[in-house]
C-alpha cells in the first residue's frame, strides 16, 4: 500500500474514533448513546425470554396438577377390578351359632359401555354375543347406538372367565366396574331363613331384609357406609341341624309325592330356632330359578288347619282351667250331631274314654265333650295366650296372620278343638307346643342368639307348671302307645302328637287331600327341643303307619330329624325299660 493510501485509511479511522472517544480516551456523547441503545435492547430480550419461560412453567404446572387430581380421584368408570382394599363390604357376613358362614360378600365385576366411544355397534354386539350367548342383542344394540350416552349397563356380575374373554375381544368403549355379589356357600340349605338380595345387593327377603330394615339400607342410601369390615350377624341356626332338617323335608316331598313339606327345631327354653326348612325351596345364589314354587316359606308365610295337633292345646286348657282332671272320663260311644254336622272318630272305640285315651285314640268326640266344659270364651282366650290367633312376632318379614271365624258359635268351638276352623302357621304351632312342655311359658321365636335368662325376661306364663307336666305325660303316652309311635327314637324319649286335616277345596273339605302335621318334644322327661313337621297333600306314605295320614308322612319326617340331630345337640341316649318314667297310672 502507498503512503498516500495509508494516510487516507488512518484519517478514516481517526474520524470514526473521534465520534466515539474524546481526546482524553473516554467515550464521547455519541458513543454513550450507541452503548445505551445496545444495553436497552439486550434487557428487553432477556425479559421476553424470562416471561416465556415462566409461561411454559405455568402451563406445565397446570397440566401436572390436573394429572395428579385425576390420578387421586375415584373414577366412576374403570377398566378392571380395583384392589381388594378399595372394595367396600356392603353387607355383613351372616354366621350360624357356631361361626359357620351362611352368607358373605364376594368381589365381582359388571360390564358397562360408553356408547359415545363405540365405533361399530353391530360389531360390538356380535362379539359380545360370542361370550354372552343369553345377551339381548336387540336391547344391547339399542343401548350402544345412542351416541350421546356416556354410560350404559350391559351385564351385571360377570364371572372372572367371562371378564377375561370379553377383554380379549378388544372392543373400544367397553369396561368393567367392580361390584359386590352375595354368596351363600350352602346354596338352598337355609334359603327361607336367609332370604336373598337383589342385583344391587339389597335384602329382599328373610334375614337379609331384616338386616336392611335395622338401618343398613338407610345408611347405604345416603352413602354413610364404612370401608371397614362390618360386624358379622350371628344367627341361632345350627348349620349341622339345618342340613338334617332340609334333607328330611326335601326327602318327604320326593318320597311321599307331596305338594310341600316343612319342619323346624326349637329350643323350648330360649325360643331359638335351631333349624327350619320349607320345600320346595330355592337357591338364594340364583333365586329366580325357584320363583314359581320355592319362594313361599310354608313354615311362616302359609297358614293351615293343623288337625289333631290342636287337641293338645284343647286338653291343656281344659286341665289348666281345673274343670277337667286326668282321671275324668267322657262318652265317646256315639257320634255328635250339631247344626247339620256329624262329629265322629277316625279310630272310634265306641265307649267312654279317659283323658289319656282321648289323646291316645285322637278322639274328636271326646275332645268335643271336653271343650264343651271349657266354654267358648275360655277356649278363645287360651288360644290367644298360646299365640295361635295372633300374628307371630319374630325377625323374619314373611309371617302370615292366622285366620279364625268372625263369630265363634258352638259348632266352631267344637271343630276348632280338634283342628278345623282356625288356620295358623306351622312355626307358631311349634312355638305353642314348646310352651306346653317347658313349664308353661310362651316364648316368641327368634332366629338370633338368646340366652335362657333373656328368654325368661320376655316369657309369658300361659299354663301352670302342673298342667305342663300333665301334657308331657300325654305326649309321652301317645308316643309310646298311640299314633306317635312312628317317631319314637330308642334312647331319646320322644313325646308327640299327630294331626291329619282334610283340606278345603272350593269351599268344601276334600276326602282325598290332607294336610298332615306332627308335634314332638325330646327328651320328654326334661324337654329341651320341640319339633314341628308337616306334609302337604301327600299321595303316598309309610303304609305301616297309615299311608297318607300324619303317622305315615309327617311323623317319619320328625323321626328322621330327631334320630340324626339328637346326638349332635348333645342329647345322651338312655336305654332300658319300656316307656318313659312319666308313664304312671292315672
């Protein structure tokens, strides 16, 4: 570069520097302006970046918060079963007196759909039908086609296998919701005692409904339930005896070709029902299967004329009144004609009979003579005290009111004395029979545990203890020498009375259809348990004991129950001698 050229470059640099720096080397006013502009722009850039970062942080914070909220929130709809600790037991377990489980809740799932998420309703229904062949195709398609709907039940309470198969189908918009299902390990064993629940696990009948009526249903309806296990409900039922009783009544229906049968075992000192069964019955795990015949609890919700078992009460009131003594005799040599009706004996002896013989031969004529001395008003009062004319009070909701004549005339009094004209339930007849042998105390039946002391507090004395002793003698006498021989179990001292009642058909008594009942107590020397059995319209029976009458049908039911249950109940057999020690001369 030439000298001139270098001078020109230096001048240019000098002019630039002169604009920025002064002669002392410091910044000039123009330089300060340029530097300030730079710093201002840099600060604005940093502010913008900071604001942008804060904005992103805020957005992500909101998203994260919502995710946490959704994660912690209980979802209305889930795709699989929740862990066990998330499932609340909605009903308490029901146990027998020994702690055996009679009813409990189990976890299950129900199938639902979100129709708004269903891609192809036809395809979804077609796939579901391969796993659920009973699925209502038309109804399901209708539910899935409503695209504005966000929830629809498709099937409640699936099995684990069904859930697995439906999951494998991979249908979008289909899910499972955890629920509870009531499970009865014994099936039909105690169906009419336990009752059953509906699809929403609410009690519909039996002790299940009783539990709800105590406040469980009200608490559940307002959401005031606990996730803690509910205290089990213990019943008075002995599952071992319950199995025996149910076997006996089911066998009777089958063997005697009867319309129905029933039985109960009652603790005479506490009123506890240890076992009760009615057949036909149903499986509470699938109650709809037994809807036609099995739902009717014939032991408490059916009323029947109890036949000659009522003679026990008629003689008890006569003896208790003091107007009749065990040594008295009554003319049973000929029929009684009253109001166009004829009263005669099935096993007529055609002679005068003592009180024990009236009971032994089940004499209608003799009983009519006895009740005529008692009088209509006293008869009605005694039957009311025995609880046979009023509605029985117990925990089961299914209890029917007995029926009786609107006006009691003499003919009504006579026929009622031997079991025609008043209809009662079988269980309340058994409860009244227990009062006849326990010292004369009527104790309302219970399906819950009750001590003897608690029973004494609510007991009502209906007859004198001496009368109770006399009735025990009559039952023992009949069990040894009369129609009760059919139920005599060696070693266990069974006292009993048969009852065969012609059934009313179209307003008239049938000559071929019977309702047979049987009451028993054991051991009769010191009774602990009463047994009531019945057999409705049997077509056959044990021929050795009269075929279709009580001794050939209801009696054998009691015999089977006592022979199998007595050892379980701790009754020690006593052998030797003829009849009971009660058999003394009158």
